[in-house]
């Protein structure tokens, strides 16, 4: 069985390590630390997951948002989370929850 490719943007690599450990049997993860490489490769991924730490990263995410690939957004910031809750097509994952709650989501 071929694994689905998942693009993970995590500038601090904290959450991406967790994902790779928990879901390595089901998905092939490719982790990026910056947005410079995203121009022509987004169509190759089944899912995109972004860990947003700052408003600048939020702006970068919104630049590529309308590409049609399912998008999961994670953040520790309540302010950024409240901004993203207004967008219907996003799945928001609250990183302030404990690990078992995140896995069930």
C-alpha cells in the first residue's frame, strides 16, 4: 500500500516530530521550515498541515490557501486561532490540548 504524502510546515519542528512518530505507518511526511519551496510542489500532497507560530507565518499560509488540498492548521496562539475560526474550509487543531485528545481529533 502506498502511503499518502503529507506536507508539514513547522518552523520549529516540535509538532512535526510528534506526527512522524505517531503516524509514520500511514503517511509519508515531508517537513519544511520556510515557504520558499512551496511554489510548484503543493499538488503532490494529499494533505497539508501547518503549525503557525506567528502572524508572519499566518500571512504566508494565506498566500497559498486556495490551492484545493485539504488543510489542517495548528497553533498555540489563541489570537491566531480566533482569526482562523472564521474560515470554513480549515480544520483547526488546538495544540494546547493533551496528546491523547489531539490523537482522537
